[in-house]
C-alpha cells in the first residue's frame, strides 16, 4: 500500500468541508477526495502507475516495482490513518521474490503512523530461489517492518507448496521464520521440520536451517543461493520400499535406499557442483543390484563422471568419463530422458575406461 507521496497539489479544491487533491509523482497519479468529520476526516483515494519505492517502509526493504492501480477509502481518526481497498501491480521484486503481477484484495486496517493491514495477496509468474511458480495466494498481515503469511499456497505445475510464517526486514537484510512448510505432488510429499530459517540481502538468500522428511526419507541443507562466492550444501537419505502407488517410481519398480550429498558453489548463473551418492540394493523394473556408487562433478555444458561403480554379487562394473561442450548449459529437466538428451548434444567426451569383472553375469539382467 503506497502512502500519499509528498508533492505539491496540482489542482486543490475545497467546498463546504469537502476537498479534492490530485498529485503527480514520477509519472504516477494520486487522487484524494475527503470530507471533514467531528473526529477528523474521511474520503476515497485512487492511485495509478506509482513506483512502489514511494512507500517508505517498502523503500527501506528494497522493494522495486509498479503499483498499477489502487482504489478504496481512507479515514483519519484516533491519531491514525485507516484505509480499505484493492490494489494491483506488476513487475515487482521484494524479499528475494520476483512477480510478473499481483493483487491485494480486501485491504483493511491502519496505514499510519505504523501499518497494521490485513489482505489477501494473489501473485502470478513468480520466481523464488530460481524456481518458477505459476501462482501464489496467501493471507497477509502487514505490520511495522514485518509481514505475516497465513496459509500461503504456491502452485508450480502439479506441485503445491504450503507455508505459514513471518518475514521481517531492515534497511539491509530480511529474515523469514516459517512455522510450517510442505511441498507435494504426485511424486513426493516433503514436510519441513520447523523452524525453517532464511535470510536475504541484495546478494541472495541464505538457508540457516532447512530439514525435511518424506515418509522415511530425510533431507537437510544449508548455504546460500544467488550469492557470489557462496555455497549451497544439501544432504539427504532416501529410503524405501514404501513408494506411493501413483508415483512414477512405483510404476517402473524403482526401489532401494540412497544417501547423497550435493555441493553447489560459484557465482549465480555460473555455478559449479559436486555430487556424491551411494545406493543400497538399487532396483529398477525388477532388476536389482547390491550397490551403486556415483561421484559426479559439473559446470555449465560439462559433466565429469569421476566414478561410477555398480556391484552385483561378486561382479563389478566401473565407468568414468567426461562430457563437454553440450549444446545447452543445462538439461531442461532432471528426468533420465532429459539428461541423456542433454549429454547427446556434447561436442566432445568419451567414456575413458569401463573395466568389467570377469564374474559379472549379464544374464542376470
């Protein structure tokens, strides 16, 4: 919600206790129609095309974007300024989030001297931590440099993320403490172990604590995203054999237990990553081995298979190699088919060595 900008009224008028003020600021317009009352004054407002950093608290938190239109009522009483209304905006960056468009519906509460405003927020075309969400909806309560999120739901394809928590900020940083967070789709249902703590600044977002589980699978992470020279570390354990019946994993007979670690470092847009994984009794389409160990390293357009070892009974298959100069920096998804398609476009690369134990029996497959 944008407070009336400080500028000289362009066409003031007053008749029998009524007044109208129209102001312009940085290409935007703000119109206020008011009437004096025994306790103060009340009226209506309308805003068009006003930069969001005209809102002092928003400017202090680093908000950028455009308030496209807003309309509602305003009342001065009891030493405060109270408002109602609906607002809409576009191309907005705030608290690590980017939205193509947004709406605040049913805004109601005190704006000045400190805000205490409730509303329903709806956003579309949202990017957060490099993840695109088709839409986001949440109940909000805007306080003094703090925002409560109640029942947030973010949709990305068939995936749904639910969040409850509070975000606070000062001039340089923001901090989020989430009491509830979960993500689920037809393939997973991750539930975070509270509290989930994040903080952000102009360089990126830092995970101070992130732990989650899906049935008997567990994952934990820490680090930073979007920050030059900073690191993201993720580790987890995926256990079976209790896949949901509707999961693709169940349909292809995927089972076993995996312990993995992923380290990502480097500059935003040019990361380097390392992956270490160990699978116990890996199973796929009825075929099972004793173990599978992977050690991978990657960069844009590059995949280095440092070690890949598959064991079955007394047999062993070991492979390592390198793929370079792929047509695209990254695969368009992490499905097996998409990764193979990405590697097929490599201009250079070969499997350097593939020793096979003499006791490996192909007939077991």
